[in-house]
């Protein structure tokens, strides 16, 4: 019916009369506070009462001051804090029925029948048992007479539970990322980057032990993100005789003048007989057999520390809001669910299905069914492993296929962190597939000038952690150089092109494909991988570089907010990059907890500016005494950053003063974040495999000839999948004047920022609310590839 297609707004879901308890349990993970903040604010926003349960389940059993109703201000300034402000504790008594009886009594006293639990699989399993026993527990309390009466048993008959997974190990099946994993990767990569600089001075081997007793995710992704020589993980033990293969590989790398070897060991690493492989054992082996100077670094709890990354804050905020919606919609028939992430979408899954699958992985590992264990971890994990295997080890030349195809790689547009990781992956996968790889210096302009050279496996070693663009990049479009570029394609016999870049790269491919009528040289497969901090390329939800820029913005906002503590009331106006695309301003505002974000996509006028000033004036009357406003550089030609600063300064006189800050090119610099290294590596490897496939398809009579639309594609992340889209088809989705896609997925998250900053707004929740089932992917589906 037409009704089914109407957008569904959460305003129709009222929390009046409901009480929600929020607790964190198990180990602490970065981003838990962002989740707590989102649950509290969204709960209060829909007029529910929200309670903190301090010290996890222990606090629920002890009751008293451990269960406290909270206000909007209670969660101010916790977004950037690591760990969990409401505490977490292991609790033996909650494992007994007696303990759960006490906990039920404490909750009913306050009318709490909705629980939001943020923790690992153990904590969530405990919550599910509690929910199943709930009505029995209430009956028992009523029978004892003095605790609660029959009326209360009826009124509070059902307990609703929604879980969010907070775990740095990313060991929970059913979600691509758990809250805290991305931040832990940030800590690991910071250490690896620091080690890489010291090792430039000495020839050394470093053995790095990272967390992950039962899950190798952190070890695997950090190995992928830093190009480690060898990695040990519990799900995929090395084959018999690994000691020999590893030593051969390390000495080969030394012989190629590589000064540094990095070996990453997950703390739960095992060999194929289920015997532990420890970092000390690996070190002793290297020293005894090769005599290399070797150091062990055990990262330990450093990985849990620091401030949460932008990714974790946004993930946790999205999940927190989704959790409250799930609680409001829950009926006695709904199973306990867990809010998780699939690709770029929040989904709800039955809690116990996820837990069972997580336990299946462990069982498969215990029984030595390792191929099965990797498959059960999900397609994201499997893709990481396959990509690592592809890129880390060069086969001897004699074993490589020879295709006689030449493939050129170039960077186009402004530099973006992660471009170098993408070039490295492209070059190495291309060589593995048997092609000759060529690097073009300085984009299309360099191409026209003949700045093109063959590039080898070793040339791109150590590139993943480098910021900017080592190949050099220019914004120049190819149209005025077509003749010269065609000459270079012919001279170097280039059979395919891979372009890594932003909006200019997209325009460049459109120009080259249009030139195919005139020049046969351009009748070859061409693919584009989006890389730009602005995240404004049509056809992809994410671009390489945007995550790093977002982290720069978030870190800067944290510092700026900190600079204001202890001073009088102050509001900061911060200008971000992005051209006409408001992605950085909007997502930066969500991650930094800003009060407003001005973007081009959502037109605003003087009335809105006035409403924001009044909103901040009200806010300053509470215990919160600082405000943060983000403005995208091109959001409005007249309401400039200076104008907004002056307006706020004038209107805020006597209440608050203002400061302004233009972040500028900082946002393009810096070492790439783990997400950008990983995304760049995987998306680029996939693009190169597509090129190989197209070359085979279009090779006729000793020549490559490709002139159809589907031979010039952009590879982008769309919701849950990586998809190849002909650039010709993306034209209809593009606003060429403002260089942005006509529709942008992240605008749906805009109301979240407003809700969490206490503005009335409407929020379309049509996408959420469907309980899905944990799907075991078939081997074919793994090809589509989550990040």
C-alpha cells in the first residue's frame, strides 16, 4: 500500500512513561561514552526517563546510589573521554539467580523495564538470560510479599534489552566494526609509525604483540595498514615449517635493502597444533637463525587508552540513537537485539544469533577447522586476510604469470591521506597478476609531459603510512592535453589506466571516455578509486582521505574545547574544508559534539542564525559554558566565517565571547588513519583485479580494445557493498556546478547532530527498525566485499 512507502518519523514514537537504564560492562572500549551520551540524550529527547547504572552489573545488584536518574547536562563533555565514565566491573553475583533477583528488585523500584547494555558477548549473554528470567523473578519477589505487589508484576511484566558491542577486539559476529576497534587501531598504528622512524637509523626487526586473545582482527588489520612482513593470528595459523618460510622471507627483504622488518603477533596466536606462538618465541627464532638485532614491544593496555577516534564517536552515536529507537519499538515478542554496523548501515540483529555465531568461531578454532573459522568471522575479516596474503609476499619472478599488459597508475586532484597505500596495493596486485606497472608523476599534466616510469614491487615498500601523494598530484584536467597523453599511451603501450583521486579524477575519466571516438589509445579499461578529503565524489559513500581529515578536525575541536575550560563562557566558530560538500562539517560536528554545523546542502537564513545564538545563550545559563559551531567553507557566500563570528560576538555580548578558527590545509596533511590505509589498500586491490578481468575480456587479435560504457568505471562503497559503476551513468547523479553528488547519504545523519545538541528536528527512521537475521555469507558473496 502507499502507506508502506511513507517515510516513518520517530516523533510518532513517544517514550513518555518509559524508563531506560544504561550500563557498560566487560572491558572498557573507546567510544563507550559517546554511546552513553547518545542513549541519554535521545532518551530524554523522546521524553523517557534515563538512568545511569554505575559499575556495570555490580551496580545493578547493589542498587542504591549506583542507579541514578540523569539529565541532559550529565553527559556534557564526555564525548572525547576514553574508557567509560559510568564504570564497568566484572560481577560474580549477577551470575547467580540470587544476584539477578536483587537486580530485578532494584530496577522495578525505579520502574526501569528497558535496558541498554554496552559490552562484549559475555555481558550481552548475561543480559539475555536476565530478560528471559524477568517475569519469573518478579513472581518470586511478589511471593515473598514484602518486596513488590501483583500490580507491579503486571505493570512491569516485560524487560526489553538492546545491546551495543563495545570491544576493541572486534570479535563479535554480526557487525563489521565493534565500538572501540578503530581507536585501538589508531593506538597500534601510532606505535608502528614511531617504530618505523627509529628503525630508519638501525637495521632492526621488531616483534609487536597486540591484543586479541581469541580474535586476530587487530593484528591482521594493523599488519595490512603498515605492510608488516609477517602476522600471526589465532584464526589462521601458519603452515607446518613456518619457521623456515618466515626466516627466508625476512632475509630476502633484508637483501632488498629493507632496513626494517615488522612482525605482528596477536596475543592468542597459535600454530596448527593449537600450541601458542608467543612474541618471545618469534624473537628468539629470528635471533638464533638470522642473527638480526630484534626487539619485542608488547602494547598491552595502551591499546585501550587515548581518546576515541572520529569513526568510533560517530559509530557509537549512531548506534546509541538506534538503540533507543529499538527500545521504543520493542514488544514482548521482540527478541533481545543488538545494534550493529553492516557496511555503512546500522542494522538490528537478534542478540543470541550473534552470540551463537561468535561461539561457533571459537569452537571451529578449538577443533582445528581454521578455514571455517575465518569464514564464520564474516566477509570483512576474510577480505582483510585475502588482501594481506596478496600484498605481503612477492612470488619469485619465475612463478608469476606474464600477461604482456602495461598498466599505468596516477594520482589526480588535491593530495589525500591514504593515496600512497592505494598506489602500493595497485602496483603489487598488478605485478602479482603478471602486468608491467607504470607510475605517472604529477597527474594528467605529468602524463602529457612524459613523466612516466616502470615501478616495481620494492619501490612501493613502506608507502602505506606516508601522507600526501608520493607520485605527486595536480588538479589539471586532461582535455587540453589529449593529443600528448594519447602519444604517451602509444609510446609506452599502456593497456589500462587506474586513476586515484577526487572530483577532478572523475571529470578526467569522463573527458577521456568522450575522447575515445577520436583516439583509439583511450579505448582501454579505466577505473577510478575515490580519494579526497571532501568526500564529494558521486558513486561512493566514502573517499580515501576523508577519515583522516575528520580525525584532524575532531582532535582540533577537542583541543579548542579544552582551551576554553576554566575561562569565561565562550563559543568557537570553526571553518572546515570540503568545497560545497558539507560532509566534513556535518560529521565533524557529530564527532566533536558541536552545537551547529552550517552546510551548503541545507540552506539557512538569518532567522536560523538567530535561533542558534538564542540556543547558545540558553545553554550558557546551565553548567555547560562553551559552544562549538562548525561552518563548511562554501556553505554561503554572504554568511562568511567572519560574518558569523561578528554576529555571534555582537548578539552574545554580556553572555559569551567568541573566537574563530580556520582549519585550512591541516585537514589534507598528516599520516593516514588506519581506516584510510585499510580502505585505500582494499579498494585499490579490488580495482586492479577488475582491470585484469577487463583486459582479458577486451583483448582481441593481439590488441586491447574497449569502448563500451562499462569499461570506464568508478569503484565506490555503496551502503553495504563495493560496486563498479560506469562513470557515464554517474553523470545523472552529479551536480557539476557545485561538484557534489545530487543525493548524499550522510544528510540522513544530520538530524542526529541536531538532536544530540538539543534542537527540535524530525528524523526519518524508515531505514531502521527491521530485525534482520545473521546471514552466513556464501563464498560468492564475499566477492562484493565489506570494508
